[in-house]
C-alpha cells in the first residue's frame, strides 16, 4: 500500500518524519548589535493557537508582559495546500500589518527563492519588512532577555546557573516528546511509528518520575523547559493520544505529569493562551491523510482547573 506522507520533503525512505530546520535565525538584541534593536511596536509576531511551537512564544510574550510591545496576529487554524491563511473568524483575523492573505507571502517577501514549508511562529520586522526569525527556540530567548527594559516582569526563564542543564533537558524533551509525537503521528511505516512511540512513553515515564519530588522540572520555579514541555502535554490527550496513535497512556494516567500540567495551566494568564477549538480543528481537519473524514472529536473530558496539589513540593 502506498502511503502519502503529510510532508513528503521531510520523510525518510524508511518512513521516518524528519523536521526541516528553521530558515531564518536573526536575533533581536537589547543593544542593537545584531542590526535588529529591541524596540516597542517595531516587531510583530505571527502565530497559530493550534501550533505548539508558536504556543511557546505566545506564552513567553505573556509571562514577560510584552503584549503592548510586540503585536500579534493569529492565522486561521485550517491549513491547506497554500499554507497558513489570514482570515476573519473566531480567534483569528486578517493581517493588519502587511495585508497578507497567506503566511507564505511573508516568507517570499524575505526570500523570493525560499522553497521550504511555511511555518509559524515568525517574528516580522515592520521597519525592514522582512522576517527576523522563524525559530521558536530563539524567540523564547529573545522575549525572555532582550526586551527587559520594556517590561516590569522579573521572570527569567533561562537563568545563568541552570543554562547547561536546561539545554540538556530541552534536547531530551524535544527529541523524545515535543517532536516525538510527530515522529509517531507522521510515520509512514510500522517500524518508524513503534520506535518513536516507545521512545515517547519511555521519556514520559522518566519525566513523571522526575516530577514526583519537585514541583517543576528544575525545582520550585518554572524555567523555559517547563513551557516547552507544557505545549505538548496540553495537546496530548486531546490530539496526540488518538490522532497520532500515541495511545499507550494518557497524560491523565500519570499522577505527577497530570498534576504538573494542571499547575502550569493555572498559572496566571496561561489558560487564555490555550485554544482547544483551534487545536482540535487544526489537527483533525488539516491532516486529512490521517483523518480523511475530518470529524473532530468532542472529547476528552478533563478538568484542568481542578486542584493539582503540587504546592506541597518544595524541591
């Protein structure tokens, strides 16, 4: 049987999904040494509520209180062969900055010869009229540190003393969990799927054990790694468990991970960054090779506002 992969250019000959690298990796700096100085109202963030990679940047922008400094536009959750689109609708809108109809126009404006997939998030520079970066990793760090003079938020998600450990755990979580669900869901061979799924649940087991004695991944305070993990956990039972066949266990079945998920979700401002309507409609309708009927499930039934009991952990 011939199977058409979701993204043919990112599929190996043995059925493994191999994500494309980020194409634009410029940096906004507080002192302007990069050529992109931090400034209020100069930069604009294009995102999707549905995308976990974009969700990370929305969260850091929220935690660092940068909403009035960096504008944001949300694309339509339904993506077709033309890519992400700007349309009016619940939770998404037309592009107020450039009047683009599709996100691809931002890529082509930056590089007319660009041939990769058009991904969110992107940070657009209104002055040079080009993409600064489409790397969520870089954007999390840029928002965390380079705009500090524009915010009163004291939060530091990448503290000096933990940077090496953060980088190491980030890598582990990305390889096995964040991208692991996609490697399982987009696999086009049984072997590739099983390898990714088994690695995913081994990693979740280890993370659940780690959280048995500490409130967050590195102790009593959140760092960027917690939010990198959160965006996958919040989508897991609603999408990845069924749609991507990651069905060995639910996050609900993990005593520590589920309490941890509720704890993070209940952090001030975070619940408003989670849009389950966009999340579910994007995955179940856009991935028509996986879900050809485009039926969107009504579940799961999970109370993320219930008591989490994590306050007792001091580690």
